[in-house]
C-alpha cells in the first residue's frame, strides 16, 4: 500500500454512515473488490455504493464529481454514477466522500465473455456524445494533454527496459511514440473527456456494455485521451467500430495511440508486481499499439 494511503475499514465506513446518514445505518455494508488505486468502494444495501478517497489527489476530485455527474448523466447513452449524498470529513477520516446509486455489472477487466463489437460501438457513441455536451464553466481535466514531450525520457527509458527484458520490440514502440509526438496537436476548443477509460472503469451487464464509472479525471481536454480503450481493451476487429462511432480524425487517433502506449508502459512499470489487473491492461495496450502501427506502415 502507498504509505500516503488511508486504510479504510468496514468499521470506519459504518461509523461514517451511522453518524452522517443515520437513516441508512441499518443497511449492510460490504467491501467491493476493485483494481482501482485511489478510492475504496463499499456496497451499502442493495441500491447504493459508498466511495471514499484514499489519497489527497483523489479527495480533490470529489466535489467535481458531485457537481457535474448529475448534470451529465441525463445526456449520456450509458449509465454513470449518480451521487445521492455528500459525506464530510469526520474523526480519523480527513476527506469528503460520496454515496452513489449502485450500478449493476462487472468491470471489463474481469469479464472475458463480452461482445467486443457491442462494447466498441456503445463506448464510441458514449465518447462522441460526451464531447458534444456544452462545456460552459467546465473544469479542465488533469489529463487534458495526453501527449507531452516532457514524458519523452520516461517513455523511452521504460521502452528500453522492457526491450532488454525481451518483452517488447523496442524499435517498433519508439516508432509509435515518435509518430504521436509528431502528430498535429488539438487546436480546437477542448471537449469533455472521461480521462481514465481503462477496462476496470467499464461495466458490463449480460455481456454488453452498460456503464462507465470513476470520473475522477473528468474535465475538458484533448479527445485523444479517451482513445485509450481502443488499445487497452479492443482488438483490431472491433477497434475500427469504436473509431467510427467516436468520430475520430486521423491526428487524434495517432495521438491516442501514443497515449495508450505511454499509459500502458506506465501501468506495467508501476503495477506489474502490485496490481496485475492494471498491468495486464497496460500489456495489452503495448502489444496492440505496436501491432497496429506495424500494420499501418
């Protein structure tokens, strides 16, 4: 565990609910397994979920989600978390927190029986609709610019390390990264982005995509950021369906591919020993972007 993380126990959650929302104190509380690293999730009864930040950075996102998710939800074609109540810091827990409506489903990092063509089309449509929503007064996403030359050194070092381990075609990966750096930047108004569309933040119900969760990085940004699932989740066959539904231009696609490489390298570098779910999504992204670049040149 990160030394800065707070250990959030069931007893702590029960105490917060009892103190701040006594009408729900009789409901059972159960921890929800998650590959996420920033928040702890507990189910509250059958219809609600409690989401509590473990870190300062995650805590800073709570107010944004509470403000914007209720406004965005009615306009989107997939379910997203809707906050029902806002908790406040209390006792040993120093952060604001939220109670949400429970969203049924299993995250796509844990599912192997989903229809990827359905996922590609539905998720691409979700992204396209999100980008068209009015941006007045919207915050800028912490991940507004996914391709940044300042990341060049760490990307190249990680490529070299994985190549030396025999786990990566280093020359091909460098070519993907350099093509992204060379692609035209986004020069239009920033649009709404989710910012963190890893498979663990997508929920399936009965084998079909049903919901998108974890909006901590929500805000305005380069739409290339939300091209991430094209490589962390999809394959060559379904990827073009996603691209068509998301209405993506060539430069955004190339930047998005570079971002998927960078994010994948980071997931493998940071989490391969501590979070195998995120590391596996990162490994998939690396393999897919390299293969895609080789097939397109």
